[in-house]
């Protein structure tokens, strides 16, 4: 089951929700992505969806009253204000969503509440300033007025935080930021530090407001980066051309696509010639010419002319929506760093809280002349600093940013865990045909055996490859240019990794590699032809062979050299082509290891060995996503090449390259490494600020305002740092 939590920006609460939902009856596990607000639940035996949903709504509403829980996310988001934890935020909400826990819509109430909270915060700031004015000019005997003004500012800025803290304590939820701020400010009041207590609540409210704005802006930037879907469509019907919501587009509809418009669904062009900008899907801005009969995909942008198309896939099943769902689901798969930080935060906050208690008690008992008041104040600062929100918040957004940045380049990464694999990858294993080479075979020559003519060999080859979708089969039929009478073809069969067999009248024709003919006890002489060889046999007699050639892709050599520069230690090629051709390609590309004459099971065996030889690192396989499915599944991460519009490739691989360009592999590795650097920077920044403030506090140089910066200030800085991922210009761009 998957739910959406709109308006959830609190990292601490997200962690609690994930943990508590995971402990619900008949729930095996729960994963909450703070980057997208999606909660994925692994259902156990006896799972009751409605009961669990109601329990989750109740739980979420108890922790974060403003958050809207829904089973379906609306696709067009609007920014609506809402209130949370005693300070104003803006969250991304979706019109029409209803929180079933309260039985009413939150939209209207939240707007009023948010305005009230902002007014309360502004009023508290005014009173805070007025308190200092009165403190400076009023006589000492009127100090009670000044104290009253500071207390008024404190209550206006913090009463919601205090109420939430006590409510959470009543539910057994301690160690959140509300609890920490409440205890710290109560301590300041006990010490009669009235300005300090009011200032902490005010700056906490201001800081949290800007922190939530930063989170929303980061989410919005990522969402805009990966936004492929059209909002409206021009449908042609009996009443003429009508503008409709793109979600209402159905299979069979006729649409008009005007210049500059996004294509709302997949379909076939009925009329018109234009050029399409495919960059939203592929990252490639070079215009692609299309005309009547061509397939066009949703998310592409029409160029210079009007097109009329017939829809073949409705909006929800279109390529753009599949990619959007794929990226959204990717954020649910947490990387190792995110999992570690989540576990770390569970221990970190209680440790610091108990350290603060120890700081308040132990030094005054052990150090002669130590002041209880001074060490109590230092312990309060420790409490404020202990909130791990900066870490917990910035890491998932970093992963989501990396996935979004890669998608902008036409690389779909199915999870943050695969970003981790790409970062650690040190061995790459490639398929040859269509991956390192163009896969566009051409027949170089036809060699008949004694007793057969070239025309007979070509006719038999055309019949044998007539139904084949393999690039070699297509090249042979294109070269032969023979019209095959399908009524004469019987019992056609493809033998995986070897070739084809078909019966034509009273003849049995075999077309394939050496292994196919050996299986049928057909003798072959040694062959030293340079190229891919397809043998033709008729009634168990060798009729001849065809030699085909395939070119290495233009970017292949540069791609492999860039991968070496990025730290890849070993590059291997596995090919079903003959060993001579495979070795020739391997020498040309300077590969570390080459294996030819590989059947599908041979590739599996070879890959098992390669992976076993790399126990400390990660091994990645790059193939076409269909023929290489077994090896793709075995790899630490499988990459499918040239998968634009291919459902099979999207299912088979962990990482999908939307255009047929090897350099996209470099892009994915480079983005993964940069994302990793940003995450490390965030961890060092957040912990560095906190440790610095804690150290200063221990030596008596800390201030409460500095502690507030160490909490919300660090969170804002790490989030802003994370947005750099979306603007990253990789090595592939710098070398253009």
C-alpha cells in the first residue's frame, strides 16, 4: 500500500511515523520518503487496508495536525498555507484532498490558522523589541511590566510548541524539537532569563519558517526538473476541437498538438510534419523529425508545425507518467547513507539529552566553586543543539535531487540505493551489440558453399530470418530484398543465442552461428572472416554463409576512458558474436577482458565469476534490457541501453538510459559521485556546526541564540547546499 502525506516537512516526525507504522499489526515494514511525502507499506498476512489506513491517518494527525493523508496524489499541485508547531509554513497541498481523520477538509481552516500564526509571530517580535526598550528606559520598580511584555512575546511565539510537546509526551513521543525547545525555555524562565526564553521561541519560529520554505523550494525545484506531463490536451470530436484536462485523454482519441505544446499521451501521427524536442525525456535537445505514421511519446514538445495524432496509450499509461511514477518510486528506495542517518538520529538525540542532564548535575558536584545556575544554563543549550533535523532532512532530499538531476539528462535511476551502487562501482560489464556498437548490421558479402549459388543462399537466409526481430536478422532481410511467401513457411522457431529454424515446402532451413550448425551435426570448415558470420544450411547441408559488419558507436571509446577517470578499475565485454569479432572490438576499445561466442547461459556463468572476483566493490552490467535480463538481475545494478518507450527494458533494469548513448553511463556515475559529495558536505556541515556549539558551550562560551542557529540554521544551510545538485554541470558538459 502506498499513501501520500501532503505538507510533511518535519524530519523528526517523519522518522516517528515510519517507525510507528512499521510496528502496526500485519505490517512487515514501512518506508517514508520525506523528499516526496510518500509512505510505502509492505503488507503482511491478514493485512486490513482500510483499518490500517484509518490508523495511519489518526497517527499522522496526532503528530502533525496539518498534514493531509491521501491514497492518491493529485498531479497538479497548488501552494496552500497551513500551520504547524506554532509557526507559519507554506506546504505543497493538492486541491480537493480530504483528511479523513477529522472528517473535513483542511484547506480552508489552515489558511486562517496560518495567517493567525504569522500575525502572532510578528506581534511577538514587536513585543520582544518593546521589552528591550522598556528594559532600557523604565525604572527598576516597574520591571514587572518589562517581564510581562517578554512573557507575552514568549507565549505568543511558543504556546503551540508547548502544547504539542505535552501532547506528544502524553503519547509517549519524547525527544522531538517541541520537547527540546519547551524544556530549554522553561529552564530559561526558571533562571529568570525572560528575554532569553522569548528570544529562543521567536528565533525558533522564524528559523523553522525559513527551513520549511527551503524544504518546499527544494522539492518544487526537483519537481519542476522532472515534470514531463502536459496539463491540457486539444481533443477533436463531433463538436470540433475542445481543450480538455490531459488526464481525460483515452486510447483512440484524436488530438491536435500545436507548436510549443507538450504531447499529453503516446500515439501515432495521423497528419503533419514537425520537429520534436525530446529533451524532457532524453536530455537530448537535438530536434527529431516526425511525420505521418511515426510514433510520438508523451512529454516531448512539438516544434514548428501542427500535428494530428491518434492516442495509443491513455494519460496514466503514457511514457511520461511511467517515468514520473518511476522517479517518485525511486525516492522510496532508501540509500545506505539515509538508512544510517535515520538509525543514527534514534541514538544521537537521547545521548545528547542525557549528556545535557549530566552536564547540569555532575560539574557542580565535582568542580569546586562551579555554579549550578551556569551549568544548568549550559545544559539547556545542549538540549537545543541536539535536534538532528539538519541531517535527517538533507540526506533524502540529496538522493531525490540526484535522481532528478540524472533524469534531466535522460537517465532514470530507480532508487537512492542505486545511486550508492553507481558511486561505488568499480567493474563494468558490457554487452556488445547495440550497447558498445550501433547494432546496425550490414551484409558485407555472401559466400556460397560448393553446389549452391549466391541467390539460393540469400533466398534461404531471407526465409530463415523473415520473422526475426534481431538486428542481424533485419539486416539480412533488408539486404536480400526478397519477397517471402509466408504461406510456405512452417514451424518457425528461434533458438536463443544461436539462430533460427524454419520449414519451407520440403526443406528445413537453419540460419545462425556455428553452435547452431554443430547442434545439427553439420560439419564446418575453419573460418577466419573478420565480421559477424551467419551460416545457412538447407536439409542439414551447409549452403554458405553471410558476413555482416557492425560499427562501434561514436561515443563508446570516450565513454570507457571517462569511466576509467571516474575510478572504474575494470571494463569487460561479453558477446554472443564470434570470438574473433569480439576480440577485434576489445582491442579497438582497449577493454580489460573480452569473451565471445557467449550463449545466454555463458554470460550468466561469466558474470558470476566476474562478480565473485570483486567482493569488495560493485559490479554493473550494461545491456539492452530484454535479451540480457538474467544478467541484469544478477548485477548490483543493471543498466538498460536505448530504452525510450520500451516497457520490457523499464521492467528489467535498475537504471534506464532513455537514449542510445553510452555517454549517459558517465553522466549517471558522475551525478552519483557528486550527490555523494554533497551528502558528505551536509553531514560534515551539520555535525560540525553542532559540535562547535557544543564545545563552546562546554567551555562556557555558548549562547542560546547560537544554539538555535546550530539547529534550524544548519538545516537551512544543508538544504540550500543540496539544491546545488540540480545545477550541477558534470564533466561531460565541461568537456563539450
